[in-house]
C-alpha cells in the first residue's frame, strides 16, 4: 500500500514537472514569436524607408516635369487671354457699359 501511494505521488510529481516544463516552453515560444514579429516589422520598415529614399529623386523629378508642363500650359493660356483682351477689351467694356446703362 505504501509503495503504491509512493508511486502515485511520484507520478503526480512527474506530471506536474512535465506540465510546468510545457508551460515554460509555451511562454518562451510566445516570447520568441513576439520578438520575431517585431524583428520582421522592423526589417520591413527599414527596407520600405530605404526604398522611399531611393525613389525620392525620381519622384521629385517627375513632379517637377509635371509642374513645368502645367506651368507652360497656364502661361500660354494667360498670354492668349491677354492678347484677346488687348484686341477686344474696348469692345467688351463698351458692351458691358451699354448693358448696364440700358442702351
């Protein structure tokens, strides 16, 4: 009887040790996963920032070219409007004055 009781106690102690070891391993694995996740995130952000810096001159150049095209377009349009006003301004002013006065 004593031997059987001793065996039960030993088996219970072994089971507790196995359970404790499994819980420690689970906790360590969770820590490792969190650390690995953070490492991957940091690496990804580092690569993304490097890619952004590498592409910055190209993007700036493309934006500058786009701005120059638009600036040229609006400059041309402004010149056309100025020419139109120079040739037709007096007629437009007279027409507006007549409409306001009611002639």
